[in-house]
């Protein structure tokens, strides 16, 4: 097994090289991060096969691919890419990744320009827009799944089953003021939430939601809240439309709101899952001339305090009253805050509210096992 684990940035840089070169031209290219990851996952798959040799034949296709590719770095890298892409959400994201990297049937020898053109058509955007935005997002998602697949230092692979082994819903007992309070931790995508009255969603200070095909919390909620026809076409985009109305009503249309502002909307189709309100927390400040954002922990804390105050204002206007609220780790995505920093900023406001005996049922929703572990350690101090 490789002595050091490849990081996301190194993997992303090499994925861009794979995109340029194509699968048929990988031989002889220096791809140390991808080769290290492939070696680690190959070793893990081989160990798993040996341990289950006496079990009925049910080995996965990816494990077989790694076993057969063990003698060729290029083949092992290709097998790793196929495994990582298979973990992506089915649909536009996975299809675009397959075309981008030449994994789609019949495309492994296509020139980079042809693969990019086909991938752009998946999203219905121009090639240039795809190059600047979607392609970076797609390759970033592939890199993220490779990181999850690489075994930990203990030698245990980061499989999907491992990430979910502790359960998708967990309770955490914490001391708030002079009383014990139960938090609920959800370790799954935000759009799978059920029966939580309010979900807090990060947004930029222009209250502009990301496109629904993206992978962020805000994009996932926008996608899940949309009303679709029998063919899958979007008939109504309520979160986007209600945010525009909110901005017009408060005189902020066309300009940024102050960081920490919270705009409340309905939940669209999510109402069928028991989610009744979405609180959009404006924490991300676009950095001029880039696609990046700046997020300050103080603004995260301010937005959480405002969301809880808004919950108190709105609660009794609904039947039954609003009582539960769910927070992601605000600012830990494109905002760039480390999980620990984001959690500390969120918890500072939540703990203060619970300490004054507020009646709210507080939930956290995360995807990464590392983030879940941090939430579970709140009682011991973040």
C-alpha cells in the first residue's frame, strides 16, 4: 500500500490530465496520486477477495476489474476511475463524467474536444461554459469519491457500506445550560430528510441559488423542491421564485443583502416529505473576478441566530407549530470552511438558544463521515 494518501487537489489535477490525454494515451504519463490511490484500492480489494474466498461467488465488478488490472498502472487507474464514477449520482453528473474521461462506451479514443462537447450537451450548455464551470464540478466530484475509496491508515477501505455502518440517523446527548438535550444527526444527502419542519440552507448574499444540477446543499434542496411533470420536466421552481419575491418585497432585488440575513420560503415538493420551510442563510460573499466565495465564521453564527429567531417568530403561525430545525455545516462546501470551524460557528448559536430552554428539536445533516464524527464529539467539546 502507498505510504501516503493522495489528497483531493492532487487527484483533481491529475484527473484534468487524464481528460486531456484520454484513456488510450495514459501509458508513460506521470500520475502519482491516481496510481497511489489505485494501488491502495487494489490491495484492499485483493485482501477482501482473499477473506471471502469461501463465500458464494458474488464479487463486485469493480473488485474483479482491479484484480485483472493489477499488473498495469494504466489499467488500474482506469479501473479506479470507473469505480469512482459508478459511485456518482445516476443521471447528468455520472453521464457527463463518463464522457469527460472517455469512460462511456465507444469514447475512450475520442479527442478531448469531442468528449468535452458531448459532456456539455448533457447539461445543455455551451462548451465554454462547461469548461469553466461544470467540468470542474464533475471532476471534483470524481476526485472526492476516489478519496473516499482509498483505505484509511488502518487498512480498512472507505467503502460506501463503511460510511453508513454506524447508521444514517444517530442521537447525540449534549449539556446545554443546566439540562441534557438530544440532537439528531443525519448522515445522508439533505434531500432525504423527512419530517423536519425547517431546513436551513446556505446561499450567497445575492440570494442567487445554484443551478439544480450541482451537488451543493442549496442545489439539492432546489432540485428536490421542484415540481415536475410526468416526463420529468420542471413545472415549478418554487425556491428560486419565492426568493425573488422575498427580495422584491424587502427592497433588495438587484443588490446584495448583509451577510447573516435569512430569507424564509416554502418548501415546494419537499412538503410531501414533511419539510415545511426552507430558511436561506446568506453567508457566502462572492470574490470579485473568480468563481469562489468568502465565508466568515461570525456570519455563520449570525445567520444561525437569525434562523432560530425566525423560527420563534413563525412557529405558532403554522398548524401544527414549527418545532424542528436542521442545519448542515454551513460554509463547509464552496465556502471553504473546515468542518470543525463550521460546526463551532453553528453550535455557538444553537447552544446559546438551547441553554435558554428553547423548545426546538435540533438536527444536523452531513454527508462525510469526518463531519459526522465531529458532530458526535460535541459533548466532549468541538
